[in-house]
């Protein structure tokens, strides 16, 4: 298998070959499957060169031959290639203010198993203990040979865990202890594995880019409705992180204060989107006195019963989100919004329909509206996004491979727009093989 710890330094030809190998992996990740000829056209290599790359990836256990394609033409049927699900493994840790989840994921993006804790976030020390036990029990499900293929731990968490407690109506509890605590460093120390950390909204956007609508759409704003609301931004088939890693942080967008009598009183003439568009706001409206005791199942039951309290919260949430999306559309001109969240059942379709109508109704004269699609992963988005991070940094065609490990642009994407957009453009050449959103 590829040594994922190597920096890519070496001869130019070796670096270029490694880069091309990763483009092949990215095409197969986004398209699902492809033939040798399709890969050669996408990567713009000769049959001999692509053949050598394919053979090397097969020997490393990263891709497999998955049958033949008979298209009715003369000659030998084409061999179909796919990612090998056992080619690599990664852990994903999704952490927020009211939930912890750890998953083990294979190279094809399938979750093998998970550990979930629905609770107010405890102190950093207790959290590390819980996560250490979860990682240990999940790792034990792999054989020794499979454990050698673990690429690391992806960590997805909101920035500033100790902030916005008033807006979310949460108790102070142990949150302030998180302000100076580096969870990524702590996990590296106890696990002896590399940890790749990102904003939770950005991580979930990576999951959608790798395995969801990103296989067919290169530009979209991603939003995830969980205890708070997070977001990520995808442009030209790549993740936009921003200077501080907070690009797409829709939770901080200003909106008018809520009209619900259960909402916390705003300290200014405007409020933050997360105050109105969040499951904490939903729970607070359902049971103002002890909303912290409500879990996801309680909220899901209210949706299923179409409880009047649910209807009131959803109307308030949609109103705030519609205004935020009009602002985002005016600024970004992104044609698509992908919205996902922790609630399933009838909620995603109800919410998408109401939000699409509200955004269109609020459109200024002669202005269009973005299309709004339901995300691919529901409550798994953050966990799959977290687990995708080690695989993204180990197996995606980042420009640092070509520059001997030297970063020549934001997020290692390269200083040239043409070079930065090439992997996405190459992957799109196989997008006719990609299927719509994966069923949940």
C-alpha cells in the first residue's frame, strides 16, 4: 500500500505520477466506476501510462477490477475499475455541543460501525476518555492487516464551542473549558495516529463533494441543520476554506429576531441565524423548561405527529433561512444550495419544499433563486465528512505533490486557477457514470 506519511518529495516524474494516481482515485470516487480508456481520456495520458498507474494502484490494493462492460461494439469488452473498499480505512469524530459520534469508514465511503453519545458536551478530559474507548472498540473490528491501512482520524467540530450559549439557550456546563483545549492534539497523543481537523460544516461539505451531489455539481452552498446550523462552500469542484477555515459559516449571518415567545431575547436589534435555525431552537420551543432533556428521537416524533409546536418552529426557521439564502445568493451567485440535517422521515422533503418557496417568494425583481436540494447523508453527513478528511489529505490530487511538499496557494490547491481546477474538470469527464444522491 502507499505510504501515506510520505511528503511526495523525489524526482519530478515520481511526483507527477503520484499526482496522476490520485486523479485516477478521485475520478473513481466521484464517478463510481470507469474503464481504462475513460481514465486515459480524463487524465490525458496514453494507454501505456494509464495502464501502469492502474496496475500500481491494483497492486497497492486501492482499486479493483469489477467485471466487464459489453457495449455491443467489436473488440474485447472493457474492464471496469472501482475503488477497493478495503484499500484504506479512516475514523471520523463528529463533535458538537449536544452530541458526540465516532465512525469507522472504508475507502468506498461506507460506514462500518459507529459509537454515538447524545448528551451535553462534557469536559475535555471526559470527552477524550470517551473517544479513546470508542476508537479502541472500533479499531478492534479490523484485522491486523486492515489496521495497517488506517489513514488517520478526521475531526469535525464547531469552532468556538464555548461561545453562543445564550443564543442556543444552553447551560454554561463545561463549555468554557474548551476555549483553550486542542482536541486534535489530544487525540493524536492517545491514538498515535494523525488527526485532520476541520470546521464541522466544511467537513460535511467534503462528504457531499466526495460522495453526494458534488459528483455532478461543482458549485454549491452547503448547510447542515443540527443542534446549531453549519455550512460549507464548494466552488469549481473544490472546498473553499477561507483564511481562518470558517468560509460558509452561515450560523453567524444576521437575521431579524425570532417572533417565537420561547426564543432567547436578542441583545441587539438583530439576531444570529443559529438562534432561529437550529434543532436547539426546535427543542426549546417544544419544551422551554427542560429542552436539554429532549433528544433527536423526541424531535423526530414531533415531526411525525406534525405537532403544532413543530409547525411554529419550522415557519420561523424557514423565514430566517430564506433571508440568509437571499443574501448568500446575492453575494456568491451559486446556483445550488444543498441542505441536510439530523432529522429524517418526512422532514427533509417538507423543509426543502417550504424553503424553496420562501426563497423564491423573497426574490427581488428580475432576480432568480438558487435551486435547493436535499443532502445525501442526513445525520451521517458530519461523521462521513470527518472520516473523509484523512482520505482527502492522503489520496486527493493536491498541488503540494507537484511542488515537493511546498504549499503554493490556499489549502495547497496551487497558485494557478487552471492547475487548481484540473482535478475537478478531469473527474467530470466520467460524471456520466455517477448516480444521483445515495439512498439513506
